[in-house]
C-alpha cells in the first residue's frame, strides 16, 4: 500500500484524532479535577467549622483527607467510564442498545452484587457519620490498629504487628475508635 501524505492526514484526522482528543481531555479533566478536590479539601481542613472546640482541627484534617480520597476515586471512575464509552463509540460500537438496557443490567448487577452494594452503602454512611478516618486508632472485628485508607468499599487498617488488613465496609458491624474524643 502506498499512502500519500494527504491520505495519512485524512486517515489520522478521523477516528484516531478524536480518540486521542478524548483521552487528552479525560487526562486533563482528571488532573484539574484532582487539583480542585485537593484545594477544596485543604481549605476545608483549615477552616474553623466549630469555633471553641478543642481537638477538632486534627480530626477535621483527617476527615477532609478521607473525603478527598473518596471524591477523587469517584471522579476518576466517572471520567474514565465516559471516556471508555466514547472511545468505543469511535470504534463503531453501537452504544444505544447498551444504554437502553442499563436498567435491566442494573437490576441484574444489584441482585448479583449485593455485597458490593452493601459495602458501598456502608462506606457512605460511615463517612457521613464520621465513624473513623485516616489516622484513627480503631478496633474493628478482631483487629486493632491505625486506619491507613478509607474508601467507599474497603477500609485498610495496619495492626500493631505491621500487617495491613483490608476490611469490607459491609462486614464492619461495630467499630471502637480510640482517636475520637467525646
């Protein structure tokens, strides 16, 4: 095959250029979104939301860090899901039937992935209720240690022996938090 320069430019200006633009826009959105979330959480961590209470500042910073992590993960998932669907559309996949059947797929996934749904809902309530955050010393199940990461589905706790435990939020029925004051 002999491609002339014009044929190569014509080919590249079609789907490959649009795919490249989608990936660049997704990367830029991820970068600026993460920056905006980090700035907002840093601002939230330093604002005095409860004047007069002592010991709330450190707790507020931990909660802002945890919320920032969850928001960043959610943003990244949404961005790359949309980018993936757009790239599939550029390859010629018809996304209409897939989107139309999303309700049926959602019901099937809801029934098949009940534990995941339970973990995520438990994670949301745990964050809203401020049960624990990154840096807290907690006792969960038979594990006592420091919370290293809090996500919507999984919480990681490092025990006193140095073992990193991955705990599904839906399995956590009771938590003892030594870091929170009354």
